[in-house]
C-alpha cells in the first residue's frame, strides 16, 4: 500500500502516542473512518418508523386546524 509522507507522519505520531505498531495504527484509522462514514443502512442508529394510524389522523387534524394540506407520499420501494 502506498501512503503519502503526510499520512505516514500521522500514522507514526498515532503509533507512538498509543504505543502500537504502524499496521495497528492504520487499522484503527480505517475503523474510525468506516464508523464515521457508515451508511444509514449499516448504522447502529434506530430506523425511523412510519406513523401509526392514530398518529396520521392527529397530523391530519393539525394540518386542517392550521389550514394546510399535508403532502401524501407514495410507498417506499425497498
């Protein structure tokens, strides 16, 4: 694997700071990057649920009370 001099400096600093080897420093950097850039489908965050029938009715009443028309969305494809 080829790395730029600045990347090698960053890895050496991390390895020295954490008392680990260069390969372990690289592995940890990649793990951190992967955790930060994980897609929503692979994320550990809970997924949003669709509103219940009662919740939809309440939202419809609120929209009506404020004189607004809710946009009806089509079903999502999976």
